[in-house]
């Protein structure tokens, strides 16, 4: 907006960043405006206006109570999600370190995955040294328990118990990297020749959660790359 040559920029905060009190006040004001405009055009009598105001107050009180309950539910859901994520992160921190120390930070190989799941072949560490059977079982337990923990979080998201946005914000990178790192283990579990070891639907919800987390990042990465390409094309056109 221009006033005497001075530019005044008015910025409004997104609705999601408003405090609960401001949201309630906005709702009540909108309701009051609607009632006032309706009364004006309807040319209500004084008695009718009082009745309408009383009804508006009742509806406003119901709105405030309902929105307060809804906001409390949303906050509780986010709090539960944060606590569940912190619990998983703390519980498996030592296991993740041991897996990194023995198997490396990158994606495990198909051979390592088969050795962990089936146990009919030798498991070799990142240096190529064969590990003991006791060590193999310990690492298998670490991977299985860690992925099962993430699967429970993913099921919680699917059932609406946990908040997907909180998980993406707090642990999106770790969840995605853990899934990618042990995807051969997941595939080996689903495709094991032994019926005792095979679980065809293992970590289904974790797979869904992984794609939910990664899709926005891939879209953002594609848009960034596209913007870079477009900028380069414009520069090339200017040089012509």
C-alpha cells in the first residue's frame, strides 16, 4: 500500500501459526459480523435482535468449547508423537551405533541381508571379516527390533494416533535413511525361502511412511533442479 510515496507492507501470519486465543477471537468476530449483517438486512425488531444475539452467544460459546477440545486433541497427538519418537531414538541409539560400527553407514548388501535374516550363510562386516554366529544373531536382533519400532510408529500414523508432520519434522531424515539402509533386509524378510523366516507383508506401513516422507523432498528437489535449469536457459538466451 502506498502513502505519500512510502511503501507499507502488511504481512499476515498463516492461520496455522495463530495462537488458540486469536483463533477463537477471530471465530467469534466472524460469527458476530454474520449475525449483525443478517439482522440488518432482515430488519429485525428489538425483541428479535435480543433473541438473535442470545442465540449467537450460545453458538459462539459452543464454537469456543468445540475448538478448545479439538485443539487439545491436536496438541495431545503431537505430544504423543514427539514422545514416541524420542523413545525410539533413545532406545535404539546404541544398536544403531553398533550396526554402523560393524556393517558401515551405507546400504547393507543383499548377501549381508540374507545372512542376517536366514542365517544359512556367513555374515561379513564392512571390512570383509566373517562375524561369529553369536554376533550375527545380535545384529539381526538389532535390525529386527529397530525396524519393528519404526513399523509401530508407522501404524500409529496410519491409525491417526501419531502425527505424520511431527515425525517428518523430527525424524524424517533418520527414518528415510534407516529404511534405505536396511531395505535389502526388508526384501529378504519378505522373500525368504524358508516359510518360518518369510513374512510377505513385513514392514508394509513403514514402507508407506517412507514414501510419505520422501515424496515432498523429491518434489522440492525436482522443483529446485527445474528452477536451476530454467535460470540457465534464461542466461543462455540473454547471451545470444
